[in-house]
């Protein structure tokens, strides 16, 4: 049994991070899982939500927004604003992104600030939510390092990286990192969000009008952990090459409070 793109059962799609894709964002990256491409940005702003002030909750907040651009799919996808409301899928995904990054960020270290994460899908070929979480973690750490460099944070509030990847049952075989044809035809589909130490943040999974065995569930988990390890290794390499002091104009803006 050969996968549509000839990958091995336990092989990720080609993964790439292009840092600082959005010059005005405090941290940004174009993350590519094969043909799936998502721009992820992170920006820190002074102030916290009203509910935090009313309830006397200390520290800062982190929230995320997710959207698929009209040309991200084969047929044009209307913008949510044209319908007057956010569709249910986008709402669910952006909440997942926020939960995943909050799991590895110490909000108290943010001070009275809100971190906004934006994930915009340029091209969808399966796994846009997992790519968004993976890219958001890199963009967030980039933003934190810039605020440390600017002297506005003592240390990065991110305790460790987070990443996400899919696994599923396709043509009777457990496979890692499903592309669109595999996701469309899979009998079982799981998404794993984990920390770099492989602790679970969230697991989403179900049979698509099918059932799955305990052995298959454990095999998908094994694949998810293997994929997460490989993704986090590339995240670390990307951040290892990142110089927060290189963009002096952006640092000056951060220091001046023009965020």
C-alpha cells in the first residue's frame, strides 16, 4: 500500500519554517507541512480582557484567531466577515490554538499584557489546525525573546515548546501526518497537541463512520509522539538561528511602546 505522496507510514510531510514573514509582528513564521501553508504571528499588547480586571485575576492573557484565506482551497472560500459571523469550525480551531499555547506559557510572567496569536491559512492540504499550533509556538517564542531583548520581560514566559500533528487509519494502515486525500478518505482521524517533553495538551479523535481497535489507537499515539519529537527538533533549530536583536527598527518600536 503506497501513500498518495509516496511517504512511509511514519513519515512527516516536508516541514519548513520561514521566520519573520510578517515584518510588523513581534514574532511570525510561515510554517509549511507539505502543501499546507499557514502564516502564524504573535503580538503583545498592553492591557488584559475586562473579565480579568473585574475578577481581579493577575498576570496576562493569551488568545488566538484562525482563518482560511479565500484562495486557500480549490474553490474560493468566502471570508467569515461576508457571512457576518465566524463559522463553527474556525471558532473551534482558534480555541484549540489558544489552549495549546496557554498550556506552555506562564501568563503571570506576561504582566498586564495580552498576547494575540493570528493564524492565516494560505493553502490547505490537510492539517491546518496542527500546522497552526506548531507555527504559533515558534512565533510566540520569537515575540517573547524580542521583549526580553528590549528589556520589557525578564525571561521568556514560555516554559517549553508545543507542537501538533495528525495520525489516522487510511486504507487499513495507521499513518502519520495526513494530507488532504488521506484525511478525506481516512476511517479514523486523530490530532495530537503535545509539549516537547511529549506531555499531552489535547487529543481529538474519532472514527469516521468506523471503529478502531486498542492496538490501532496505541499505534496512532506512537506515531503522534514520533512526529512531535521530529517537529520540536526543527522548531528548536529554527529558534536557534533566530536573532531577536537583528530587527532594530522593530525593537525600537517595542521599547517605545508603539505596538
